[in-house]
């Protein structure tokens, strides 16, 4: 999470020693989830850069990966099985 700190002015607005400020203001969770955790558009954009595949999850050439992920999510239900789930809504 070190790369997702809010600017100091926001992190320390409740005071540099504030536990509430640390808890509530330290990190930019919206940017974190947008860049790293939002499937499928984000993951396919990253995969396109890495592997040269189409960045659009709806492209027919990506059907294998999209449907494979859907099968995994349905069969394994990782959110239900996880010991910790972060919901940044």
C-alpha cells in the first residue's frame, strides 16, 4: 500500500499523531482498487500490455479468459472462502 498514500496534507489533516487520521486518511483505497482489484476491464488492460492480447474483455479472442474466470468464481467462490475480504465501496 506504500504506493497508494494520500498526500501528507490529507494524511495529517487530523494531526500528525492522530490514530483516527492514520486509520481514515492514510491510503487512497479508491485508486488502489481501481488500478489493481477491479476485474475484468483493469485486468485485461494490464494483460494487453503484458501479453499483447486485446484489452477489451468482450473481444471474442478473450472469451477463454473471461469465461474461465467466471467458471473459477462460480465454482470456488473465493469471496466466501477467504479469511479476509476487503470491500472498498
